[in-house]
């Protein structure tokens, strides 16, 4: 259905932050004094437009909430035709509100956090660029438009992770994120090629259909083709959402400023892979093996991320491991089909609130601790950073699944849906999710106790203090979301709202008390208790002990970098060296040898040309003699 009313202005969602980025990047130093305010204003204006569109959408009947806005013809080469357009439906508008709402709060927080940075204007330009690219990713009405936003997000991420490029670690982390994501992008590009070869188009309407009935061309796919496309899309999702085996870039990306960690690597960018899977639901529903692969990747990642979080003393890297784990829950839910789509998106939105609050809370702690990230040099900060402690604490309770807070509603819904899958796979997936919840309670309690409780372990030059209001007010608003977002979504009919796009779960009623929920609650209490015994009731040493084998593995990111180096980097280096050797000795050797042979032969032949008449006469004599002899032999 064509866009109308305020939804016809959907292009403004992208144009506003994109214009802000252009002004700040092209305006130069003359915009330094007010550039940060323009960046905030553009993000906030985009949120206002998105909120108005959401309100208008609620006035339509559920089956009439899909609107498309054609912009222009993007490509027309032979049979390959792509129109650039925007799709506004319940799924995309949910992401729009998250991106612009949480994004605006992070913009406001960055005013204080980056106050003394000489390149603050450029930082806000990159933030605006990221918001514009992320909005294109979720609003594009075909896979090519989505991919343009996908790559724009990758570019903005590279620029923001490496913003403090004077630090070699930041420059290296930015390059690592860029390279690892190219691996996932290869899967996405190949999937699009296979779609065009199969369907002759990459448009959502033609491939996926116009609603939950999924009556597009994907419904006619063979299982083999659907599986191939699904696995390639999963590879793309793993790269962007830091899922196994393409997770290694995420923890290094903490080298960027803390608002970057909150915006890109907690609330929005890493959720792009989940959006890709849920948006492509009709393809995965035709490929049970690809769906199973999604659930396996999600379950393995949620456990791996949780274990990594247990071994980190760097507060941001501990939260990064948590991000990896929570995205694993979303991927697990997305692989469950209609039973899990809505829960995946609900957890994604709730996670956007409490994880952004946790990262910004970590930034507030760093702001008061001379940018120190080592939790072993914190302790007892609740007395001097009351607002940060309270807001961080609410985010902590939400993520561990404390009853009636956001994470309790959304995570328990995913765990229950996993068990309802039935069979051996359902039991294994559900058990992994329950165990992951227990580990989450442990490592997040570890972060909470090491940071805000216990004895003071500060350096002598540290003078911890509360952050200014421009930083604490966003923390308060995010804390409100940590309290209520999950319950509002699960109890407020979010499944029905998304139903026209992803279908309705067979079991959509929320159960307050279930056996998996009880097991999760017990494991949560055990995790909190163990963490308190180790880090709350005992003094925390300022230097990390040697630790067990598992602790060492967690500190080394479960040897993810070592595995990548062994399987990819070193063979790549050897292949490069072999190629250089072959080029030098083979290709260049053949060319140089042929040139040398011709040069040497010509030099030797040149010596025959002496310039003396007697030599030429003698040559003619011998030549004539040879000819005569040959003729005589022939005649005989």
C-alpha cells in the first residue's frame, strides 16, 4: 500500500541525520561551537517524525499498517532493475523508535562525555551518519537498499571505533571490525546474487510477500535453495551481530569512546543481524536446517559471551561479552520461527534500554575515575556516584532477569519458547538458555559488586564524583526503560502488533510461573550468591590472580583470536608469501628469463656482424656451397 499522511515523509527519517552529518563534516571548524547541538537536534527531529508515524500507524487496522514509499529508480541494467524505496510497517517502525529514541539519549549524553575533546564536532557528525545508515538499513524495501545501509553502518562503525586514532589499539580495533565484517558481507552479497538468479528480483514484496501470510516467491523455494540462501544470510548476520564464529571484533571495539559502545555495540548496530533474520522469515521457514543453524549459533554464542564476561576486569569488555550473549538469546528466538520472532524483537528493544544504560553508566564511572576501566581499582563508588549507582543497578537487575523488570519478561519468554520447540533440540536449546541466564547473573553481579561495593581500591590521583546532569538525565530515562519496557511489550500486545509482519506465535499468552522460569530464577539467585561470596563479602585484590583454565580462556576471549590466527591469518600469510614467491620466481622469472634469453641470443648473433667484407664473402661462399651440395644430394 502506498504511503500517505505523515508516513509519506518517511524519507525525512534518514534525511535529517544525514543532513546533520553533511553540515558538520563540510562546515569545518566554524561549526565547532554549536555542532554538537545540531547533531542532537537532527537525531531528536528524526525521533519526532518516527513517533508521529507510529501514532498514525496505530490508527490503521492491523492488516493495513504496511506502507511503501517509492523514491527513485536506483538501477536498471538489462533485467536487473532496482527501485529505491522505503517500507514502513510494525517491524521497521519498532526499530526506528529504538534507533532514534535511544540514539538521541546517547547524543545528549555525549555532549558531556566528549566536552573536552577537540574533535567533538566530528564525533557528532559520525553519530548522525550512523543513525542515518541504520535507519536506511531497517527502512529499505529491498535487500540492496538494506545492504547500502548495512555498509553505511559498517563505515560509521569503523570511523567511531577508531575515533581516537592516535591510539594504535583503537586504529587496530577499527580495522579488525571492518575486516571481520567483510567476511559476513560476503555471505550477504552472495545471498542477494542467489536471490536474483532464483527470483529475478531482490524486493521484499516480491520475495517475502506483503504480510504474515508470506505469500511471496520464497514460499515456492525448494528446500535446497532456501537452505543455501538462509545459511548465507546467517553468515552476514553473524558478522554484524558478533555471533560465533565472527565475534572476535566486538570486544576490541571497546577502544572507541563509551557512547560508541552504547549506541553501536549495544543498542543498535549489533541487532542488525537479528533484523535480517526476522525480516527474511519466509526464506528461513522454507529451510528447517537453516533455522536450526540459527538456533545453534544463538545458543552457542549466548553461552560463549557469558563465559567471556566472567573473566574480564575491564568494565566495558565485561559488558561487551554480555552484549554478545544477549544477542545470542535474540538469535535463538529468531531461529524458533513464528513462536520466537516477536520475543526476539521484544528482547532486542528491552536490551537496547538496559544495555545502553549499563554502557553509559560505565562511561559515567570512567568519567569520575580518570578514564580507568579496571574494576579492580574501583570499589565503594555507590557512596560518591549515587545516581550512576542507582541507574546502573536497575540495568543490572533488568539484565539478570530480576522478576518484573524488563529482562525477566523478555528473556523468560524466549526460554519458554525454546522449551516449547519440543524434542531433543528444544530441550537442549532451552537448557542452554537457562544455564546462560545463571551465568549472566554471576558475571553481571561481579561487575556490580567490584564497581560499587566493597572497599575503596582507587589510585591516589583518583577523585570519583558524579557526572553532570547532561550525562545523568539520559541515564535516568534509560533506567525507566529498564524497569518497564519488557513488561510493556510482553503484556501490552507486542506480539499482536508484529503479527501482521511475522505471524502470530502459537502460544502468545504470557505465563507468570513456569518450570523453566522457576529454574531460571533459582540459577539467578545462585549466580548472584556466588558472585557476592567472591567479590562482595571478600576483599577484591587489585591484581588479578592466575585463575583456573576456564578463567584464563575467558580472559583470552575463549581463544577466538588464536583460532582466527591459526585458521585464517597464518594460512593467509603463507598463501600471500607463496603468491609473492610464485610471482617473483614463476611469473617474473619466466618473463625475465625469456627477456634475458632473447637479449643474450641477440648479443651473440650480433657478433657475427663484424663489418668486414671478407667475412661476408666467406659466408656467402659457404652458403652457396651448402645450397649446391643440397641440390646434388637431392638429384642423386
